[in-house]
C-alpha cells in the first residue's frame, strides 16, 4: 500500500509544473511503475527518455504549452467535466473536503487538479476511490488524452500511465451518462 501511495504522489508530481526536483521524481517513479505495473512501463519509458534529454526550460515550455495554454488538455478534472458551469464549484468543494478528510495537503493548484486528486486516490480505500475514478477522473482523463492524440507529446505517456493505473479501480462502477453541461473537444456540448 505504501508503494501505491508513493506512485500516485510521484505521478502527481510529474503532472505539476517542472521544478528542480522533477528529474528526481521521475527517477523514483519509473522503477515503481515497472515493479507494480510492468505491462504499462514501456510507454512511460518514452516520457522518461524525453525528460532526461530535454533541457529544463524546454520541459517547462512543453508543460505550459500542453496543460496551461491548451484548455482542451487542462489538468483540472472539474473543468473537463463541467467547464465554467456552477457544478464545477460544487465539485471543487467536494474535492477539497475529500482532500482534508484524507490528510492530503493542497498544492498551489485548485482542488480539482490532478496534482491534488492523484495523492487523494492513493490514500482512499478502493471502494471509495473507484466511484470517484469512474464518475469523474477517468472521463476527464479521456478528454485530456484526446487533446494530445496524434501530437507526439511526451505528456501523453504520463496521462496514459495514470489512466491505466485507475482503470481497474473504476471498472466495477458504472460511468455516468454524459450531462448537458459537459464540454467536448472543440467546445461542443453533448446532447443526449
């Protein structure tokens, strides 16, 4: 369980703005992923190769371009699900309550950011984490990945690693039907 928590924490770090400790977090994450999920480590290794070769400023620029300047791929789960709808605020309040209940300190990011939610998942019991993954995190990840599809962006491998990590948690729980307020790629609204 301790290694699982550590893996979630390290993946969260890799989905945060790259700082001086970024390569170190990657070096810690890679063997844990290999050990716990060897079937998924090959694609993650491509990301590791990129990070090890890229100068820090290039990595910072790629992160900003990928997640901060590209709303289609922003890392806020609530935004992916609700856009600017009032329901996002409700979702953020619930996530903040969960973070506090599980002793997860918030980062500088909003409570619905993956950098906060991944450490939360690592500390939740599977029966609690599964519904959150199925109803919110997995649908948001699918949208984020769609925003990177075909763009040869190394961060796609990190999102894929996260998705593969949480899919087994979400599997026993039904996913909710799309809501009218959910935002699709190219800002289209879903109509049931």
